[in-house]
C-alpha cells in the first residue's frame, strides 16, 4: 500500500505539521465553499439518521390509561404547561449559544452562495481544500505537532522494567523515528546500552523484524500529560507503571500497518493515509494545554455574560401525574446524572420534571462542572473567584462552547481539542486501571486442575530435587478464543527467584493477564517480558536447566531460561540459555491454550507441561474441559528426552546457507525410541528423567556417509564388588578429506566428559574402520544399558560388526532402521 503516516497514540494527530493557507482571496473562497458544503453534508447525514431512528417502530406498548376523556384532556393541558415551564427555563440558557452558532453557519452559507467564483481561479488555488485558515492557525501555533516521543519496550533490559519513554525525536516515514536527544527515563536504551548514540529507528504500532519485534507507540508530550492527568491527576510520568501502560497499548494495536490505536478519537477527517489539513478542522491542531491568554479571555467572558444568580423556581410538581424518575432517591439520581454528558443531562431535564427539579440547585451544577469537566482545569480553579454564579447557565454554555465541532473557531479551540483528547485517553486509562487491578488480584490456578496427582507425576521434571512438602498442582488457561491465538498481540512474562529459577509464566492480552505459578515479584524476585507478535502464536517452549553432578549428594537444578518457538519457527530466548534443554512442543494441528504443572514450598516450578486444544468447530472459544495435556505417546521420541548442553542444532540440507533444526524436530533425522536410563543409585536417587542425552552424529547427509572411515570409542575398565566391567565413556567419528586424501577427526569425543584422550581418563581407544567411500555404512546398532552405557555393538551393511565395551551382556536392545533409512548417529545418556 506504499508509505503512510502514523499518528499520536493519544490524540491521533499529525507528526508532520500542518498546511496553512495563504492570504489569496481565491484560496479563501475555496475553503469557505468547502466548509459550507461540508456543513450541509453533515446536517443531511444527521437528518437521515434521525429519520431512520423515527422509522423504527417502538417495541414498548403504551401503558393503559383508565381515566375519563375529560381527565385525559386536563392532563394534556397540564403537560403542555409543564413543558412550557421546562422549555422556558431549561432551554432558555442555551438559546443564545445555539442562535450564535446558527448565525455563523448561515453567514458562511450565504457568503458562499452569493459569491461567483471563477472556475479558473478555483483550479489555480485548489489547495484551499487542503489547508487551514491562517487566521486560526499559525506556524508557531502548530510547531508542537512535529516534536514526538514514544513508549517502547526493551526486552534485554537488565532491570525489572522493560518499558521506557524516549527522548524527543522527529517523524521520518511510517516505520521510523530518528531520535535527536536522549530523554530523562533511566530505562531508555539510548542511555543504558548505546552510550550517547543519537539516532535510533523504531517500528511503530506493529510488531516486526525491523526492531527485534518490539513495537513503539509515538505521542506528543502534551497529549501524554493529558493521559497522566486522567490516570493520576498529575503530570509526573514517574507515577505510572510504564510496563502496564505498554501492555495496554499493545492490546489496542490495530492490524499490521495500522497508524493509530483502535479507540474512538472523535471525528477526524484529516487522519487518512497521509495527514490532510482539512478546512474546518483547525481545532485538531490547536495546542491542547498551552493556550495563550486563555484564562484572561475566559474570565472576561464569564464577567460579560453576567452568570449571576439563579432562575426563579417553578412549582409544577402537582401537575405531573406520572414520572418514573420521581421514585428515585436524590442521591441515586445524582449518581445517574454524574455519568451523563451535558447534552443528555439537558434532554433528561426536558423529559422529566423530577430530574429538572433535582438539578435546579446551584450546588449540583457546580459539582457537575467538576464531575463532567475534569479536563477544564482553568475553569475549576477560576470559579472559586466568583460569588453567586449561575452555575447551571455557566455549565450549559461552556459544555456547548467546548464541544469539538466541525468549523468551530474562537478561543475555545484548544480546550475543545483537549476535551477530545481527554475522551480518547479515558478509554486507555480504563484499561490501564483494569490491568493494575488484575495484577493485584490475579490467581495462578484454575479451579479445575487438568490432571489428578498420579497424572501430574507423569509430567517431565524441570527441577531437582523434587518437592516433598506443600506440593501444588497448577493449571492455567492462557488462550480463550481463536482470535487471541491467531490475531492478537500479547506480552509473555516470566518470574524468577533471586537464584534465577523459574517461578511463574504469564501472558497478557491488553489488560487481561493470565499467570501460571507466581504472579507477583516480591523482593529478590525478578521478571522478564517478551512481546508476542500478532498472527504468530506459540507452538513450543524449550526449557534450559543447568548441568548438575548426578553422582553428588545435594545436587540441584531448575529451569533458568527458555526459548519461545513461534508458528513461523522463529524463536525468542528468555532468561539464561545455557545448560541442558528439554523441549515441549504442541501437537500438529493443535493450539497451545495453557500450561499445567507442579510447584513446591519454594514456589519453583518442578514439573511442567503444555495444554493443547484442537481448533474450535463452530464456536470461536477454547474450553479448558476440552483441552488436554500434550500426549507424549503421540510425539517423536526426541521430544521426550533431556538433551545435554552442547547438543547443537543440525543443518537441514547440504546447502551452505541451509537453516538448522534441533534434533527433536529435524525434518530428515529422527531419534528411535529406546529404554531410558534407570534411576542412579549414588547418594540421592536422581531420576532418569533428569539424565541428559548426548548426540554423536557421524553423517548428516549421503555425502557425509561416503566420507566416514572410522568410528572410535573410548572405554574404561571399572572394578566393583560384582567384578570388573568395561564401560563406554565417549565416541568420535573419522572422515576422509577428499581434497587431501587424509583421514580427519570429526569433532571431539562425545561422552560423559566434554572431550577425551585415552591417557587423561586412563582409558582405551577402540577403532572400527568403515569403508564409507565404497558404500559401507552402519546398518544396525545394539546397545546394552543399565545405570551406565555398558556396551555398544555396530553392524555394517557388509556383514562386519564390532562391540565396544563388555560383550557379555544379557540386555541387548537391537535397533533397526526403517526401510530406506540409514543410521547416522546415536544419542546416549552417559
């Protein structure tokens, strides 16, 4: 769709300034005609809407009236009297304002109708349709539009907070904001990481690869101050939770290539693909907080209009036969009126005598000014200067004068723009407050746990030692609708102990936060946050667990980091990403909808699993009762193992630029199932579930198979009370270098240590030569396993075999490759 402008998150206003018309008479005529036609158009739209409303039949039947015809006629006459009284006293105040506006509109229409504009002159100065009136707007008055800041998110930030407020910048096309100066926020990356770098380009509103997937939300500082006043009553940005605000804005982000939030900013015709300076919308670029000489003008207007005293009281209660509002107590009626806009208050006063009577007291209108006009802080300070004001007339006049209206002019343009921005910020503030309340009230456990106790014990371990006291079974639904999983951006957070072990994981869609495990961060606890882009939900989580000495008592480990695997196979790492890896993947054709697991008294997650659900058929919603923990039986054997640190991802093809994939999700290499290592009987019993597997690959392709010339194994003899045993400690492959014709070693020895030479471990190297260049390859593998790898026996397609380790074994497990497949390595737990 080409380039486009993006707009302020809080006002949807321009960052590119404004076009101001010249003093040309023809251009002025064009603007006046444009405004006149637009006023006609808007009036016609309003009339059509009213006709459509009148054409809709009322679904409510009239109440039965058993009075005589004379009584009914009397009531009609009395009703007319009441109406006259209400109209004369409730509408009289606004007649002057209405007449003034009608006169202004008629004057514009008459002037446009009377003028004969030459067609050639109109064509020459047609820019009048796309420029503001220079009598209302000046270059200095719109200078504030070009200065912007943004709220960003920096996932690698070292502190607890990831969100930051940038310094001042300038807008530069639809995805970039070059910064010119650092701001005051200590979390801003330009201060923390870039050491004085003065330019940074950020993707705005939508998540992309342009800036590591982090979206930014641009704003004018004065509009941000209005949001701060809505939320806190002050303009100090340090009083808000930036991370919570960022999450709220992320939840209001439109589809990709959006240019503002999905909230109601009021009627704005100029916020198109590119900002258009529409005549009649000058109030949209009026500064909302700095209005020169406005207080003086407002004070003079109040004095000149002589809002003194109150209108005479009417006594018409005896003429009202029936009014449902008469049954409401005053305090309840006041509560209702408090939430009504000024226009609705006037309508209710005309429709109901009890409402009119309840609102005739000056104290009510004075309070209503504070309730309904919190954005009018100049007025709220000024009214205390006057005595015996007619607050009702003052309220009705100012409500009309400050209503954002097309073609408005005069001293109230800035306040009208502020009122519009206040309404937009109120929508953001409501979600922010909900998010704050949810953060304090979040529960970390759903009422219906998916697995019983025996089922929980089948979940993979992600911590050791396992808890023995205060064990809690947890489950948490993360996604409730297909729309959330498919098209809504989210934030994923992780909670860690002061030692770095995982205590909780949560996702947040807008203001809705759903946490598995711990939800808060008390002293000593830290958190991590990562953005989840829309249209790219999670399909897997890979946990990282530090290596521990399996033979030593007091060994300890736990999840210290994880990779998030997205639907597009990209990943994002959170926390420490070094150590053994345990994959958790969603079944093909299913959606990740939640988590399940266990914690102990220390709060550390000890067992972990994913909850998945098939796509809804008719309903758009996922239900926890229809979900299931990911069944291990349906998944590749490689996903069930704990993989040792150092097991690298493997290339997918021989292409030098080939992508890589982990062994448990490799498209052409699969791990065949075998028995697991038994519990180790040294000191405390370490379950086989926590014994890591190491990978020995001697060929990744057909070309590699033709290079294999030798497989070498390091063995060592141990003496036990049951006699001596010859154990396998490591393995390595040798390859032929075709360029030199020499045999080369393929990597290091892989085994129970990082690398071997026979002397360092007092072991023995056993070699098995393979004629790979002439088509010989490993066709069968037998393994004898117990608490350790006792022996490995290899057989080739040419009938040769070798046994590494003690050949006298009773528990050989033969492995055969499927037809058409060839063995390319082994995965062993040492």
